[in-house]
C-alpha cells in the first residue's frame, strides 16, 4: 500500500482555526503528518478481511451476572417501627443532621 497525503496543510490550518488553536509552522507540519499517518493506518485496517469474524459486543467477554427478580414478602410496618429507636406514629424519627440558618 502506498502512503498518500489525504489531509493538506491548509486543511489542518482550518481545523486548528475552528478549534481555536494557534499552531506554529513546525506544529502545523507535525499535525498534518500525524493526521495523514492516522488516516493511512485506518486504510490499512480497512483492507483486512473480516468475513466470518463474529462481532465483539463486550471486550471483557462477560455475561450478564444479574439474578432473576424474585418476589418475597417484606417486613410489616408495625414490625419495622417496633425495631426503631424513636418513632412518631407511622414514621421513624432521626436526629437533625443539618441546621438551617435563619436570617
């Protein structure tokens, strides 16, 4: 495969301008070279025969580890309130943790 420049220096200059980047002449040359190398590498990847290769869905090759939902009865409100240290009718009372400044 022959390497060819797909992005010109002028195009990189425009991209830099849109991104509000100020590049020196040396940086502009370097970024143009980098972009062309990336695009040439992508072309080489596109040439690989992937027929018969299964699509990768998860790089960790993990299965769903969640359990099935199962219904079970919950503790009654009466038993729940019976175990609380402080209650007010149908509610559990907790100590105040944040004080509101009044001005």
